[in-house]
C-alpha cells in the first residue's frame, strides 16, 4: 500500500518514538506478558496511523464531461440549497461528505477544469459533522471553473481531530479528477457547492469514494 507524502515524516518519527518506548519496557519490566501487551498496543497504534495515511492511486473510468466526482471517501451528511457567499456568491447546492479516521484522507479534484480561486481561512475545530463547521472551522476554499463554464466551490474543512489542512491546488492550475487537490490530516469533511440545476445522484447517508463515485452532473449554463 502506497503511503501519502504527508504521512512519511510522521510515520518515521512515530516509529522512532515507539521503538524508544518499547526498549526499556522489554529491559526492565517482568517478562513476558506486560512487554508483549505494550508492544502489541504500540503495533496497533502504529498500524492505525499507517492506515490513515494510505494513498491509493485512482483513475475515474466513467463519463467525464460535466461530471462531478466525490473528492473524498466518506458519507454524505448534507445535501441542501444554500447561499455560498465566498466564490459562487449566490444560491448553490451544498453536498458535504464526512470522513471518519478510518477513511482515506487524500482529497481529489471533483471536476475537470481550471482552479480560479484559493483561500485559506483560520477558524475553530468543531466537530466536522456539524453544519456550522462549514463557515466557522479552519478551512480552505477552492473555486473551480468547469470546462462548460460553470463555477463550483470545493471546501476542505478541519474537524475536532484535524489540525492541518494541506491544499495543493493553486490559482491557474488545471483541475483533473484523477489528481489530488489536497489532504486533511486526521479529519474530516469536504463541502461541494454546485449550480442549482445540477442533477444529483446521491442522497444523505450514501457512501462515497474519492476520485471514483459520481455525485452529480452539470447541466451547463442556461
């Protein structure tokens, strides 16, 4: 399993720390039960973190024209009409996918097009499951102009555990469904804001896979 570059240094440091803790345990605690338990727990914790930073390479094989594909693995937790004030600056369909610590946390571009807007906002670290996390939490907003001229917004949102959002997208970059848009360490949620006339394929509670699950289809400007 390939490991995401965001996790390389963390995994190396964690290995060193756990090894340093385990050596005195085996040297000074009575054998064999307690050292085995401690080492077993250390291994389980390391594998949990290792699993978090896995980075599968994915290629979307479906129809790409006007297609919106999930940016992340997770569960659809919001699907409603809202006002998106930052990039679209008007009515939009908000489609939010929440990630648990067990999900892949790489973020894919949701659509083919061009990155038009990138802003990072400091904020709180409320549970990303809460609706107000979209506007109050630490977040990064990426505005994308789709190939048909429509504009969509993708917003990376930190959560209670997530303390760092990494955004690779830069203004002027090509957006490609097969490429990573960013990464959220130990969190948490991505909101997509789509035109009101988009045909949505998912519903609340549906599971999604980043770079693979089609979420909606754009109708084009009217």
